[in-house]
C-alpha cells in the first residue's frame, strides 16, 4: 500500500519517487535519513522551532522508558485493535510511544503527525512500522475523509480538522487526564486542586464509549522531574518548588486517564 500524503501547499496528492514526495505542481519534500518527511511549510510555523523542545522530548522519552505509562499504552493499542481500519492517524504523536504500539496491533497503515521535528526525528529513527511526518495537526497533510481511526493523546483537538479527516465510519479515540491525574505534583503549585473533567464532545461527533484508567505509582526524584517536564504545568514550577520536591524524595503519584471514543455524526 503506497503512502497517502497530500501537498501542504496546494492539497494535491503527493507521489513518492525514491526518497522524495512530489505533487503535480512540482512541490517536493525529501525524506530525512531517519525516515520521516517534513510537511510543515514556513507559513504554518508559529516559531523557529515549533512544538516540544528537544529538552521536553528527552524528558518524556526518559520517563516513558520506565514503563509507568505502559498500562495506558496497552489499553490504547488494544482499543484500536478492535476497530476495523485501513488507515490510522495519530495526531500529535510525539516520539511515537503510542503510535508504534498501535501499529503492532493492527494491519492498518499507521501515520504519526507532530509539529515537533525533534519528536518526529526520534520516532522515525526507532519505529519503522509507522509513517511519520512533521506537520501541523490543525492542517494535517491528508485528503478529506482520509482516516478510519483518528487518535489524540493529550493533544489539542481541532474540531474542523477532525471532521474533515473523518469519513462516515471513523472512530476518534481521545486520551485526556482523569479526575485526579498527578494531583500530588500539582499540590506544589496550586493551593486548590480541581478535578479534571471529561472532554467536551467535538462538533461533528457523538460519544460512543469511555473508560477510566487509574494507577498509583512510587517515583524517585529523577522520574518525577522528567514527568513534570513533559506536562504543561512544568512552566509553573519555580526554584522553590523543585527544591521542595527534591527534599521529599520519593513520591506516590496518581496516574489517571480517560480513553474516550467518538464516532462521526450520522447525517
């Protein structure tokens, strides 16, 4: 089965010849030696190096390699293995931790898309069972109604783009924080900790299923630091928070996730 990308500049089909993708308007995109293709035009960048930084990518990779999120990885891949699909797109795939696990459980073509070049480079180098590209998930490099399964793990949801990519039988699988996810770490920076709520159903979809996964783990200081660095509230940690964290040493931490499935709304 051939690759199924479309040109981010003119939306024409991209055809692969050797190590290059080219459309009929002669826009071309070369594959990197690691195996990914950069389909992020300059005009779609919001900074010089958009997406997660190399430091964040390395921290997340180090934490994920400890296996503490393996129960989530397994649940996501098992969920998608039960869905009949020819094409799966992981929107905001990061380093491919979940993408490659999905590919191992399905016969579908699995695509991973992320705006972070550092993350995609890492993913493509290690996981040849998937197709990785640097691109914006708000303007994904695929034709209309392309995906049978759309996956979003802690990534922003762009409703119009999700609806565009989905066909009439598409399942959207979204992973979001459970009620008390990381509550012990949040206590360092918030005086009052609120529960995470379920995500709102994206326009154009209906909610079809949901599960809640929760585990409590004991983490050492290094793992805790890496975990914090891969979360949005890392920016709120001040020097005194890091000092208090180190002084306490090991922490028991709640890991909690919603896995929610949506189906395309019937017309």
